[in-house]
């Protein structure tokens, strides 16, 4: 695999995260680290996804929203999808809503998102891209190790993984909160996208 050039500027990610900064509740360092994670995911997904119309815009939007509500709750898939749906409606992209909802809902799936299911190419590439970053490059799906290392070095997401996510897990334990990020179909139903994964 010959990976694409690393994108170091993603105006769509910047625009979305700039307009949703209230989600970080003043944790600017954590939010900047989340933005770095979003940049990493887009770059890895571009290396894994087939080229297609609006591919990079769809990846950028899903990356910006996929963990957005993790600053509030471990049950963050639903509010992240809802925020994404609202933004898509506001910007005239509501026809992408189902595909991008699937990308967000399924991004923690440990097994493959089957190619016979709806919107499989981008959903599966996005799932794999997130896993490449979360695994710290130990899982690469054929992306060259040097590319993964370069992308991870270019965008410092360490605070998001070392502080934001563990803090959310601790809050969830204290509140006896279910880890909703592990329930993609449930998230699709609760966010108004029931049945789109078939």
C-alpha cells in the first residue's frame, strides 16, 4: 500500500470543532487533543477507504463528531450523532445523515463491518482508522508502520487518551452508567436511524 500525503490542514474539522467547543466545558487542552485524534483518523481513513465523491468531506465530518460527547458521558454515540445530524441539516448535507450516523455508531466495533451492509466502504474504513489510532499503531490493516508513526507524531492526541477518556470512564463508574459507545445498534435506534445498518 502506498499511503496518501498526510493532510495537515482540515478546514472542515476545524470549522466543526470551532463551532462546538462548548462540549469541552473549558478543557481546551483536552479539546485540542481530540482535534488531533480527529486529524489522525481522517488521515488513516484516507489510506484505507476507496476514493469517491465527497469522501474526504464525509471522513472529516464523521471524525469531528465521532467522540464529541465523550467530554460528557461514556454513552456518547447518541449525542454525537444528534449533534452531527443537526449540523448536517444546518449546512444542507442532510442526505449524508444515515451514512455518517453509521460511521459514528460503528466506529468501536471490534469485528468487521460486512461489505454487504449499507455504506460499508466508508463505515469499515472509518472503523479501522479509529482502531489504528486507539491501538497506537499496533493494528495497522496494511498501512505502513512509517506512515502511522508520522501521522501520530504530527498530531498530539495524548491528553485525549490519557486524561479525557479515563475521566469519562471514572464518571461513568460513579454514576453506574452503561458504556453506550459499545452499543452501535442501540445508538442508531435512539438517534432516529433505526434499521439503516441493514
